[in-house]
């Protein structure tokens, strides 16, 4: 059995660790509320521009934007990976990266070429170790995503799709469900189809000023940027929620360890006292 001094040092060490995890839990809770507010604030804009893009995608115009052109075969694939820059957020990053690995195996089996854009340090490090073809990357986003910082790395991948070098582009991130649940997803970003543009209304068109190409080009670029910004906002809200839950669990576990160590310390202390008493009684009996 370890000595009383060793146990006291261990208790002190765990108590210091618990102070850190408790502080990180409180910081994550504060950041989580702000991230959720920012995510919810972006949703109305996303819904409105989604409705307009849906109508434009089904409008009766001769011009078809490259984002709306479907390819028969998906042999060249682009992937935008969104993860966090920091760890200590439970299985948030590992869950989405595990999902990506499964999809990469499917694409490799189909002999498809994959190009990757990484947003977040954890995803970048993982893709580098996996030997993926990384086109661009962005790290150090901070607590608030800035669209001007996102445009450059993402545009590098989107331009390859417009030029015909890619057949399809996917985006992988963690969708925020609630504080206790976050869901890793991989969604098709380009070409715009399905839920991304909705059903729209057929049989009518807008009046374009100055012309259809200028309006549609600008709108769909802004729409794709809004989709990516929303995905990053969802991932940040998920990150702070997962970190708060992980730090709360760590604090609770540290408290249990401290209680167990105190029990061991008391037992060791009682054993030492009993031993001293026995030695005193034994010495008195010998005299």
C-alpha cells in the first residue's frame, strides 16, 4: 500500500486537474451559447437564399450555371472536411473522420480520384497522415468564422469543379442536433441537387437585370458560400457542446477519483495508527 504522503500528493494532483477541467467546462458553456446564437442567426438568411436559388434552378432560362450541371459518372471527387482546431471535445472529430474513412474506402474501390480541402487543424493532420491529395487548407478559425477567410481555400476546390476537373463535391461536418447530440454527416455540395435547392416552381421565370448570367452567377456563388458558412457554424456549435459535456464528465470522474483516494488515505492512516498502537502495547508488555 502506498504511503500517506504519496496518496496526499496524488489527491492534490487530481484536485488541480479537476480545477482545470471545471474551468474549461464553464468556458465551453459560455462559448456554446454564443455559437448556438450565431448558428441560429444564420439560418433565416440560409433559408431565404435557398428559396431563391431553388426557384432560379428551376426557372425557364437558357443559361445553366456550372453548379447546376450534373455529370453521369463520379470519377473525380472533391471533399471539404470541416473539423475543429483543438481537441478535448470527446469523439466529435473522430466520429466524422471515421465516417470519411468509410467513404474514402468506397471511392477507392470505385477507383475514383479524391481531392480534399481541410478546414480545421484536426482534419488537416488526419488527411496528411492518410496521404490524401490536399488542394487547400485553413486552420486557426478562432471562435467566430469569418467568411473572408473561408473564401480563398474553398474557392480553390470550387474552381476545379467549374473547370470540369471534378464531377462532384461533398462536404463533411458535424451537424448540431442539441447540446447532448451531434451528428456527423457527408452531404453533396455540388452540383446543387435534392434538398440543396428544393423542388422549386416550374413554368415561370424572373426578369433579370442586367442579364440572367450575371444574376445567377452571383446568387449561386453566394448560396454555396452560405451553405459552407452554415456547416462551419454548425460544427463550431457542436464542438463547444461536445467540449462542455466532455469536461463535465472529466470533472465528475475526477471527483470520484478524489473520493476513492481519500478513502484509501483514511484506511492507510488507520492502519498506521493501529500499527503504532500495537508496537506501544507490545513494548509495554515486554517491559
